[in-house]
C-alpha cells in the first residue's frame, strides 16, 4: 500500500522512491510481498511486479494481491462476482507481470454476491493455473468457518490464509478467529500490526495527526479511539525502553510470538521500518514483558470487518 503513486495518497512512494525498499527487503531475506489491485488504483501492483522482477527471483518469492474494492465508480469494477473476480485477476496478472499469482485474497466479503459463486470463481482461477492459493481478509469467524465448510463440501480450493485486524491495541480476534485459524491450519497475516503507526511510538496522543500518514489516513481515528488504547502504547514504550529496543520491534515481536501468526503485513515508508520488522524476528520476550504489554488491554467494539469508510485495509 506504501508504493505506487502519491496522487492516490500523499504518503505513498512513487516507483523510483520505492526501489530501495524492495532492494533492502530482498537483501534482508524477505520473500512475501502483499499488495492489492485498489492500492494506488493498480499502480502498486505495477511497482511491486517491476521491482520484484528486478531485484528478486520470482520462484523464491510469494506475491499476494487482493480483490474486492472498486477501482472506479463504473459498473462491475468491484465486489466478488464471478465476472469481477475473473476480470480483476487478469488485470492483476498483467500489472504484476507474472503468469500466476501466488496468493489471491478477497479484500473483504461481498454482501451482494452468494458465497458459493465467489468460491467457485476463485476455485476456477486455481484450476486454470492463474492462482496458486487463495486467502481471505477481515470477517467474522462464523463466516470464515462457513466458507471453509463450503469449500470442503464442494471440493473447491480452500482458503490458506487470513489477513485480519490484529495487534496489541486490537485483540478481539483472539476470541474466535485466531483459535479457528490455528485449529484449521490457516496462516494468519495480520494487517495494521503497528496500529497505523501508533505502536511505533511516533505519536503523542490518540488522534495525533502529526505524520503524513496519520494526517490523511483517517482510519486510525476510527479504529483506535479508546482511552485504554494509549495505555497499551505506554506499556510498549516502557518495555522497549527497558530493553533498549525501538517500540515497533517490541510490538512486532509480541505479534510474531502469537500462535498461528505467519507474517505481519508491515507497511514500510522509511527504510528503518524494514530494519525494525526484520530485527523483531530475533527478539525473545519474557513472560513478564508479555504480561506488561497485555495488561492494559480493554475489550473493544468489533472493528475492521466492514469495508472502511476512508481507505482500504
């Protein structure tokens, strides 16, 4: 989402500015890259495909993209109908410059399309060799279980991943979705692992719009608006200070220790963000540190299931 064109969001890097991030990621051993067709309205896929072909070996890389959000306000340009899924996949393949998408994800559920139609269309893409695996994003656990059951009953391709909203500030997924994914062998790739940057320690209060991202995103003010949210940020800063690590590394390390979590979806707009992400994989948190990080959490209303009002993911 961070790479494409600043015409879409002011904090997004254009193709030339994006190149060092892909180069640094490949050199660091990162081999999973996640984008979506609607990020920069297709330009993100073009940039992602260009630099992965330049710096990486595609056979060693997993490329994920997503479908659902409309690319414009014209008919059949969004949703999860058979028509749109097939058309969107073809366009994503072209923009990425690959013959097969490794992980094709639904960006949200489409309330206007029968689940059976969506699953059959995704299965057809797998059968045709255009997609290797399929993934899902934020929804209720009962909806996800229903989809898994339908796939099994019909012999269709089964969702391999869940990209859900999960971080130290928002842990409602621990009630049902995380146990379901662990039981079903679903890889979890959480979005907003640093809570739109709040857990990176760069904000001074809730609703702080001092960064380029926070001043134009808007979604952070919808997702993180409880006083207890800031108590969690303070706990992360406390543990980070005692360890001598940046807060972002501590927050990501906590997430990586959670059962079922495969790879947090990190949106790097500074090269040090990539350094924090890779360094977090080597951090071992003690039981006492985990307790300090988790204690301030208070239950939240469920958020992130419906298509966001201000921006995607």
